[in-house]
């Protein structure tokens, strides 16, 4: 537990993250009410003991929908971060291993190009071509994550390549690919974890925004962004419909950001002095 | 300096060409014939052909790309498949909503972030600092469209200070137009202001640790004087970078916020075009936004080189 003493943000961050991850996992086996079953007799009920977060215009339980929606948000953001890492990290390692070479140049220019497209624009284009779906939202957010991880990996790897222990490995006869995997990657891993947490939270915000404008998960898949979109016309007489999904997004993103800050405090001792 | 400028200009041109190819090819794979879509099922083959010719749909991929890209250069974006009006006119109209909105938000964000960041940095470790950091932590995490909905609930529906959506139009007067952009601009500015505040604070704190600040203090300047005369100017470089990046987020983020407030800007245009399969409009708006992002970042790069001669030598 002494780790938690290093950082004031780690504990609240881990708590919020586990809370929503737990809700998502729990929803796989149990939810208070089936969020796909309509119960018109109980429509637009304010929060009560039976429905802690109230019910929506079709009488569906908001708490259950938020639990199932957590699954969508987390799954989309997690896979998008995975795509970014799986593609971006090898590209970054390769670019650093051949610094200044053609490969490096090509990879970095392609990164610049992707950076010129805000993730929302990539999503808009993909939707225009292939239609709206959770899968396309994942691809759009994932593509945007690739240059983030490629740049981070390349930048850190470049500073490592000049170290003595890398020289020792080269003298020992190891090739660039083996050095990248055995010596560079483990030393970049900490930063990747921290950046991964931050991209995870950005992914949740992006997914919510995309579903809000109808470019993300489609009905009947529950999603926080679409719950907000549906609630908009009823906000004057049923504000609770907009309140809880919004709070869910806010708290999840806040939790991940705090967790990321906390992990950085622990994993990167150099920064501890500056932030203290 | 000239050499640096030319080098950056060349890389700007290459980025634009690459971006236009990506956008063109992405929308090239969409199935369907716009001419058939416009004329309906009973169209004659020769009318279809004539329309295809008029829309520039005949010819090889390369020819079509060149005519599209050439059109972009001369401001001719083609004809909308659904509205039958020139795309450049549609974009021109919408631009008068989206661009002022992004600039309004950027102004708000700067006006909030600079004082807040400087205040927090100058009271480092105090409750002021902790408070400012806490608020920015929330500002980064809040989905801005949800924040927008809450503002509509409070300021439009309950207090009736603003209208809940729609755009008064610049014909109704400058202030009427600005008033309908105020809530959207605040919603757009909030996350950006939070990020900028954090960057401003940490950049200032870094600068305050530099030797030249110690020298300034040693020659008798007090803390505030050292901050204003020496630290602030040096701390601005990372802040400028982030502001450049944010402009692109503001333009793209406006796509969502315009939908919350039913503003007739580029964002609404894109969504209407997607649902009508009016791909040439989607293509043009995306290209325009990417163009804006690339050019703004180019301008920021040049601005640094002007501010900081050390950077000219670098790539």
C-alpha cells in the first residue's frame, strides 16, 4: 500500500476506474432490470428506491442502462487503445532503430498526416463511407491513437539507443530487432502504461461524443452518448435522464486521468520532484 | 530564415497533397453513382452520361482526382448532389457560423487560461493552486456536449437568458449573433481552457526554475517583476504550440457542439450531407478542416521561429 503514499491521485483514480470497470463486468451477469425491456407504465420516473437513477421515456431502468453502457464505452476505448499500441509501438521502435533512415522518415511523415485529421473527422469519413457502428467508432479512435504511441515510443527509444547498455548489447552481437524487443521495449513500457491510461480516457470521451451525434454504437446497444442524445428533448421536464449518463462519463474519465497522473508519479521518479 | 521558411512551405504543400489523396481515395470506394442518385431510377442513359460529364465523374481515377484537386485550388468545390448548388457557396454560408464560433471559443479559452495559469503558478502549492488544478481536472474530464446541455437547462430553460439553440444570423446584428454563439463557445472553450491553464502553469513553473530567473532575482527584482519581465515571455512557447493544436480541436469539436445548439455551421452541414449520402460535400468539408489544421500548425511553427531563433536550425 505504500505506493499510494507517493501520489494523492492514485487512490481516488483507481477507485473510480475499478467502480466503472466493476459495473461493466457485473452487468455481464446481473443488472437490476433488463435494459432492453420496455415498461411504459413506469416511463420517465424520477429516482426512487426501486429505480435509483429513475427510468427513461420507455420505462427502462437508467441504472441498468448505465451499467450496460459502461461495457460499450470501456470496450470501444480499450480496443482502440489496443490498436494504437499494437500498431504504433512497433512502428516507433522500428523508426528509432533506423533513425534518420527512409523507414523513419516515412513513418514520421505518415504520423504527421494522421495528426492533421482530428479523430472526429476520421470518424466522420469512416461513417460516410461504411456507415455508423461501434466497430467503425473503434477504428476511427484507434487510427488516431497510432501516431500518439508511435511518437512516444520513438522519442523515448531514441534517447535509450545512445545508452551504454545498448552499446554492450550491440557488441554482444544482438541485432536491432532483438535489442528493440529485449532492451528498449521494457524501458518504454512504463511510459506506455501511463499514456495508455490517458488515451483510454480520451477514447471514452470520443466514444461518447460519436454516439451522441449518432456515429457510434447503434440501438439496441446501450451507450452513454446516445442516452444523452435521447434525453436532450426531454431535459426541461426530466433532467435526471441527462444527469446520470453525463455523470458516468465525467467520473470514468476523471478516474482514468487521476489514475494516469498517479501512475506517472510512481513509474517516473524524475517527475516526482517537479510535481511535488 | 528564408531557407527554414521554404523548407516548411514545401512540407506544408506535401502534407496538403497527401491529405487530399487520402480523402479522395477514402470516398472513392463508396459504391453508387451520384448521377443515378440525382436523376432517379427512370433516367435515360444519355441524360445520365451528360450529368456525369457535368459533375466530372467520367474519366480515370487520376483524371477525377486532378480535376477535383484543381477545383479546390480555384475555390470550385463542385456541385452538391442533393442541393444542386455549388458546394463552395454552401460552405461559405456555414463558415460564417463555424469560424466565428471557433475564434470566440479560442478567445474565451485564452482569456481564462492565461490569468488562471499565471495565478496558480505564482501561488504554487497553495490552496489557490490546488483549487485551480482541481477545476481544470474536472474541465478536462467533462464531456463538453453534456456541459452544453446543462448550460441550456440552466441559462436557457430556467433563467431564459439565452435561447436554447439556433442562430440569430449576423443580419440581426453583431450582438444578436454573438449572443447565440455564447453558450456554444463556452462549452467548446471549457476543456481547452482547462488544458491551456495546466500547460501555462507547468511551463511557467519550469521557466521559474531557470538560471536567468535566479539572476533576475539576484539583481534585485522581486518575484512578480521577474515573472512578468522574464518568465512569462519564455514560458509562452509551449503555450503557443498547444493553442495551435487546439484550434483544430475547436473546429472539429464544433461538429458536435453545433449539433447540441442546432447551429447552421459546417458540423451540421457534414451530418446532413452524410445522411443524404452527399459525399462531395463531406469530402469538401473534411478537406477544408484538414487544410485549416495544417495551415494553422504551419503558422505556429513559423511563429516560434520568429520568437525563438534557436529553433530555426532544427528540422
